[in-house]
C-alpha cells in the first residue's frame, strides 16, 4: 500500500507520521516512511537547493525539474523496492505537491507538469492520499513557530517566505485535486488539535484497510 501525505506549510503532516506508522504496524502492516524532496542521499542534496531561502531567484522551471529529478531517484531507490517487498510506503509529499506548488501556485503549464509526471511515474499512483487542510494563516503561524523554536531548520524556509496569496493558491489547488479524485483523497481537518487529527486519520485508515481486505478476498475468490 502506498500512502501519501499532502498539505500546506504547517499542516501537521510530519507530526502525524509516527501515529500512522504505529497504527499500521500494530495491525500487521510493516511500513517505511520517506519524504519529498530528500528521500534519498541524492535527493537530500537536491532538497538543500530547493528549500534554501537564499535561492530566492530559482527559476520556476528549474524548480520543477529539480523536483522531478528528486522523484525519479526516489521511486527507483526507495518507493518501488519497498512496495515490491510488500511494505506499506508512507511518503510526506509526492507528485500532487508538484502539481499544486509549481502548477497552481507558480503558474507553470499543467500539460508540461503532467507530461513530466507520466515520464517519472509511469502508472504509479498512491492508493491513499491524506490531505491535511486548514486555513493558511493558521498553517503559516505554526510553520513560523517551528522555525522560531528550532524544531525546524531556518535553512529550509524558502516556501514559508512566499506571499499569502501564493499559499492560498496552494490550498485551493489541493482542494481542487481532492474534488477531482475523491476515491484517492481523504481531507482531514488539520485545524483540530493533534489528538482529534490522529483519531480522524485512524478512522480513515481502518476503513481503507477493510476495503483493501475485501478487494483482496474478491480477487482470491475469482482466482479460485
């Protein structure tokens, strides 16, 4: 099973990662966590370029291609091998982030973005995408608080320094994608406290695990 976490800055994705892992492992699903950008050693070098606030003149097209390069390496080195080994892969951001950040927010050509997705991803797509949604002002407030208290590095604050309008476009873009693929996306009210968000995630995961089990049983019956 391939699960991705998406959302604006400060939406709490990283905070919930260990809760997701604990739940899945307790239910017999070995899993790994990874992230984009930076899920591989090469990706970590690319991440340094992409998130460094000093790179404020990075061209949007160059930004898009760097994310695609990170993803190509990530799929080959981490995602595909672990999925083939029967593990659940949980990824903090994936291709939807590129569609939203470089497409909806930066305004790059969507046909170009989709073409790059096809080249890099092939037929790969997450089984479940958890969208952590909340008002931009709350998310950015949390993000800057994390940067201020040292729980996040100020060397990775390039996107936090974008305008409020930029972040509003990101949120709107995510919600548009969720409407287009309601079977894959599950929207979580990330404005709630950590406990309520965790409970909502566990409810969603429980439902999806049951659905996947039923789907597996049907396939087994058909094979017999």
